[in-house]
C-alpha cells in the first residue's frame, strides 16, 4: 500500500513576549538560521508534501522572511490563528486544508533541535493510530503527564495545572509532538472542550478521545530531552545555542578537524575542511567556509563565506568576509579581508591591512598598515607600510593596477585610476596621481630636506 501523504502542522502562534524583542520568536536565529527554518527543514526531512504554519502575532514578518529566504518553496501554507485559544484550536485551524488520507505530524516553531530520526518512528506509528512523543524528565513540572493504566497502556494526558499530587509525581511527560491519521484527528479535535484550568482547547485531550475510540495510543520516547526543549526566553535560546554548537563541534572533531576547544567554537553555516586543519579558540564561522589541508586559524577570527587553500595561516583577530586565498598565504594578525578579495598562492597580508575587491598575484605582500581597495595587483609585488589606494573620489570608485615585481615604498598614496608599470619602484612618501612607467624609480616628494639647527620647542608657561 502506498504511504499516506505527510502533512506537518507547525504551531507558531505564540506571542514570544518573554523574548522582549521586535523580532517574532520563531525568527530568532539558532546556529545562524531562524528557528523556524530549522523546523521547516525537519518537516521536509520527514517528506512532508505540505507544511501548515499556524501563526498569529507577527505573522506578516514571518511570511516576509519566508518569501525572501525560500522564494521557490511552494510547500508552506500559512494559517492564521487570530486568538490563542489552545493547542487543539491551533491545530484545528490547519485541518480544513488537510485531506482525510494524510498523516499529520504536529511540530513547534520554537522547538528547533528535534531531529528527523527522532520523529520518524513517531510518524510511522502515526500512520495507524495516535502517536505521542514522550520524554522522561527528572523535573517534570510544567509539562503534561502521561497517564497509563496498570497494563501500561496510555489512557490520557493531564496538564500540569490540572494534575493532582499523585499525577504530578509522574516523570513521563508529553513533549507536544504528535502524529495521527488526519481523518481521526479531525474527528477528535471537533470534540475537544475547554473546561479546564486554563480555559483552553488542549491538544492533549485527543489522547483520551482516541482511547474512547478503542485505539491503542502509541508512544515514542525521545532519548535526548534537549531535543524537545522549547524556547520561551533568551536564556533558553542561548542554552540551546550552546548545545547546538557543541554538537556541531563534536561532529567536526570526529571528522578530523582540530578544535582547540569545542566549547569555544561557533559555526553559523557550513564548514568544509581538509586534513589537519587547526582552529584556535573563539572563532566564528558564517555562511560557507572551505579550508584546505593544513590550514591554521588563530584565535578570535571571524570568517564569513571564505575559501582558503592548503597550508594557509590566518593569525589572531582577523576578519575575513567573502574572500578567497590560495595555498600557503599568511593573513593577519589583525587583518581585514572584505568582499571580493582574491589572493593567489603565498600572499602575505599583515597586521592592520584592509583589503577590498583586490586581486593579488602570487607571492605579493602588504605586511603592515595599509588600505588596498579596488585593485589589481600582480605577482611578487611589495606594498610598503602605510600605503593607501585612494580609490574613491567622493562620487565614484576607481581602479589601481600594479604590475608584477613592483615595489611601493612606505606611506605612498596611489590616487586611482592609476597604473604602476612592471618592475617599477615608487619612493616612500609619494602621492602618485599619474601612471608610472615600468622599471626605474618614481617618487614625488618635496625636493630638499631642511634643518633649522637653532629652532626651539615651545615651552610650557
Ligand atoms: C504543551 C502541552 C503539554 C506539553 C508541553 C510541552 C497542551 C495542552 N499541552 O503545554 O502537555 O507537556 O506543551 O512543551 O498542548 N500555541 C499556539 N496557539 C495556541 C496555543 C499554543 O500556536 O492557541 C503554540 C505556542 O506558541 C507554543 C505551543 O503551541 O509554541 C505550545 O503551547 P503552550 O501554551 O506553551 O503549551 P504548554 O502549556 O507548554
Ligand atoms: Ca510551552
């Protein structure tokens, strides 16, 4: 028999007031991506043909984010729950759009760490009957408790607020995740009432209704309780972020990447690394970062969308954004590579050097205190300390071209557009406003040096 189509319902109508933020809660990032994006990934991994996101407050912002982030995704449908009248009411809002032959899985926009492998057995059980994901907690307070009869069969769920003293001692809790055949679920949801402590329509009441229908309710236990933890405030988000980061770090260590300290490592994207890559403490990786064999990243570096060839070293406190370097380069300490920087092999970029939209040829160096913006630099060029590519005239950006084997003396301004011919030497302190021919020495500074031997420094009165 063909498997029923999977429809996921993502509850995300919570106000998120405890985040104290203008940003809707489910858009707060975990590992660099909105929590909701991670939940949608999980729904896709379960093979959902449709994902119904139930939203309330801030819904417009969430939809705008989605349209921008996933313009091609046609599987997400938006459902408004204007008033929060309980989890059963929230699920019910999505049901008109779900066919009877579907299997429904209920997910939560603010529970981002749940893994597909945990939900798959729940989904499988939910094809035949109501299935509930449970967890065993040392401190179950606040959660709905799973009620079982003497034979161990599930009889219902009692919410913390409605539980008596004996029930409160039960440590098996409802995580909120459920799966069920759509037709059945629709029937139960229609019967849920709100005569309880909170005056809400509880999704958990479908359990007792399923039992009344003589169904055997299935339970699946989440091995790792962290997976089913929700985010209500920034402290919980920060806690889940650390757990998420530690998981990533441990996976990278298993892949053979040397992290000085897995607890001081942050990856907000994808990291692809060769053999014997070393990453020191306090680094942040964003977007897509590719590191060749033997790459060494010093402490406290930030790398966003970066590709580094084998043997390249990035020293402490360097910031690289949308940059590429070949093999055996040396970058930093305190270097800044900005977008569209492309370094060939064996290039050296030293401390307090900022590079933007510049190609540098093999073996070229800018070792100290320089701004290189909008340039095309050949091979074996030496750029002295204090050199500035004056690329901006106040309205437009212009190109500085430096051919192979040029030597630029310290404290030189190259006023673009300008070209320095092959093998030329530019004397220190020059302000170059015209093209420089190949070879020879070009300099531009006051002709004579004067000394006033009898001059006296002013004295303090
Ligand atoms: C719920 C469960 C409880 C379980 C716990 C796990 C019910 C009645 N109780 O309790 O058994 O142990 O989760 O965390 O389901 N939401 C809506 N619309 C609503 C109400 C809620 O979208 O009208 C969303 C919330 O944004 C939230 C989620 O559903 O993400 C859970 O709602 P919440 O009110 O926090 O339920 P709990 O009391 O925590
Ligand atoms: Ca909750």
